[in-house]
C-alpha cells in the first residue's frame, strides 16, 4: 500500500470537488465530474439521479456486502467566510473550502479505500456510493439507491467523527402543531385566544420526559423551535401554530413518540415524516470490536446523517470534526485525510462480518 500516493489522489480529488458548487438538490455538476473521474481511471459506475454507485469486481451474492457511503452535497455558505468557499486553499496543513470537512474528505478517502480493497480478495463484497441530498434528508439521495443494491450486511457512513465510530445516532421527527381559538376584538371580552390554548401544550413539550434513556444517546429531546400567531395587535388570534424538533433515541420509534404525544396534547399534531429513526449497532459487532482494538472510541452521535435511512447495521465514521461543519472557513487537515485512509484500510482489510 502506497499511502503517499493514495493521499495525493484523495487531496487532488477533494480540491476538484470543492471547486464545484454542490448545494443539496443542485449536485448534478459535481456528480458529473465525480462519475467522469472514476470512469477515467477504469472503474465502472452506475448512476441514479445524482448518486454515483460503484460495485467491486467479482461480486458474489454468497458473500456479505459492505457499503461505503458518503455525500457530495453541501449546505450553502454561511456568513463570515473570509476565503472563497469554492477556491480550495491549502495553508499550514489545512485545506479550506466548503464541504471539505462535511463530507468531502470522507467521500475521497472512502473512494481510495474502495479502490485499494477491490484489488484483493476479501471475505465480503464492497460497494461505494457517493450520494446526494444528505443535508436535507432528501428522498432522491441514498434512500432512492438502497432498493436497487444487493442486500447490504454493513454500512460505513463517512461523516466527520475524528475517525471514532458512532455506533448510535439520534433520530429526528419534526412536528407541526396547531391550536385553534375564536377571533375577537382585543378591547372587549370576546373571542378565545389560541395562544393561551397553545401555552399548555408548549409547557408539556418543555417538561415531559420520556421514561427510557439510552446509555449511549441519553433521553429523547423535545424542543419548541418556532411559533406563529396573530394578525394584528387588536385582534384575538384564532390560530397559533408552533414547530417541535424531536431527537429520538434507539429505544423508541418515531411512531411510538408520536402516539404518546397525541395522547397528551390538545392541539392538532402532524408529523412531517417518520423516516428518520434513531439507529444503533451492537458493541459486539466485529467491526466495532476491531475498531476498539485499534484504539478507537465508540460513541453516540446527536447529529443526523444518512445512517437514519439504512435498515441494516451501520457505523458513522470519517475524518474531520463535526464542530467544523456548516461553519465559515470550513477546513480539513491533510493529516486527517492520511490518518483516515490508514485507519479505514486497517479496519476493513481482512475483516470477517
């Protein structure tokens, strides 16, 4: 294994990806570039929308299959960038650029690892997918691809975790809640104030604690994050709407949480989706055991990823730091890319699952 060569290829590809704007649902240009790059070095690809799929040669359905996945889309640049987000800049061992940390570094390192491991006989099949729409949990991203792949035994999701394995991840459910009253003149004793009706339910969301706490992820967290009511100062509002952000642990499905909430609040409650459930892989899984032997520290992640859409065991693991994601002057350390290549290869080469 020539780590220096793999590192050079990974960094060069990452610089090219940074230079192409790839906001969620606008990834066509970067997907075209990545597909052309992969095919130019002699590797076959398949395309589903803006998702790029590579299946290692000599695929054998009798073997288990490992999916290597990360995403090519980015959020839009926040205020405060001092550098050009789309001009990759290397300074003092850091590579700056939008998506460098989240999750371009994971895309390019996993692809190098896919190439390298595909050259040798393994006890498993290998599939690489560079997916789109991860930042918006879009239905045209990894979710649209999984049904067209062979059965997956294990997923490795590239996200910035400092190369420690996230073996549990919180899920997400967003609720739109509406209370109704009756309009009237604020100067007279008339009408039914929808805001006052909503207050009891808002207090319930603030104070209620679901009983089951996860050793890895902690309790379910509910937060009222938006509220809207009223048309003008002298009219009693007949409608008050608010939004609740719910981060679930693996001990409850989103449907379980929703059913409990419906029994306890008086307002109308609608879930935008039940798709994004919490996930967990056993600490006894071979990949987790091997990671621990290598000195990596399993943990529970509070942030959401495409792991939530995978109906099979998975770990979230990649170069970079989550705290750099979605920030001005986002960067990845070149040394982190090098370390990731080495750790991924050591973790996966010869693995039995």
